[in-house]
C-alpha cells in the first residue's frame, strides 16, 4: 500500500481510489461512523474484526453477541442487517439486467448473499431466457443441515412454467466447505437428463460455502 493510501481516511480513500481499495476495517469504520470515548473508529473497527474473527462472522453474529460488544447495539445491528439485505436485492436486480454468462461474478455474489449464511441446505434455481437473462430465481427445496431432497421433474416443470431456455442450479453447504459431493454430481446429471427432454439446458450448478464456491461449469462437469 502506498503512503498516500495509508494516510487517507476511509471516506477520502473511497472517493479518490474506489471502494474496492478499502480494507475490511475501513469499510466497517464507514458503517460505524464514530468510535467510542477510548477508541477512534478505525481502531474500534479493527478490534471488532479481531474479536469476531472476520467480517463474515461479525455480519452473521446473533443479536445478543453483536450487542454485547462495546460500541455496538440494536440500532447498529438493525442497520447492518438492512445493509446486507440492500446488497442482496441490488445484486438480484443487477443480475436480471445482465447476461448470466457474461457476468458470472454477479451471479456468484448474489447466490452467496442469499445462501452463505443459511443453517439448512437450500436448493435454488435461476431460470433464464434464450439470451441468458434472468426470468426468475427461486428457492425450490429446503432441507436439513447436511442434505436436501430435490425432485428433478419438479425443476423441469417450473422451467416449462417460466418458458425457460436454460437454468443455473445452486445450493449451499452450511458446513462451510463448498466441495461438491458425489450425490451433488449425480443429482446434477439427473436434472440435466430430465431437462434435456424438454430442450432446457443446465448451464451451471454452483455450490456455496462460507467465503468460497464451486462452479460445475468451471470444472468442466456440465455437459
């Protein structure tokens, strides 16, 4: 990091160099806005990240654990939850206006915002038109901590209802590890086979973990 970067406060750094140049502590400092009597806001932000272990853990902390930290409270908790939901809704809108194949990072970030913090496995399907623009995204099946029952024919039925030309499948692993199982691969193959009968293409299956994902298409597992 250059000396000029390090000498700027987060707001000025964002305006001059872009939001992506900010560290987690600097982003959190912008959200908190003020520190405490004993800690300037940047110091408070770094201490909170150290206490929770990561920005991810802080965002997903329970109301009780969040409010126990000095400098935080119910107002900040509700504001943070609102910011996370705003981000998810923005990504959903952005995804619907862009081609899912030309902007895969938007799709991945949207799915992560929807699924990464869930404590049960959820199977989502994104329905696409023949230009690969989003028609709809749906949480179709909800399971337990380590499994979810998915019915390929129901996926095909919904694709027909939406007049979809292609699908992106997605589900989460609450354990945090995104590596797909053999069951995941077998299920994807079954859905591909059923959808092929109605001329609907499965273009990807994305498994979401905590801070990571696996794309079947990127691994060459989608036929």
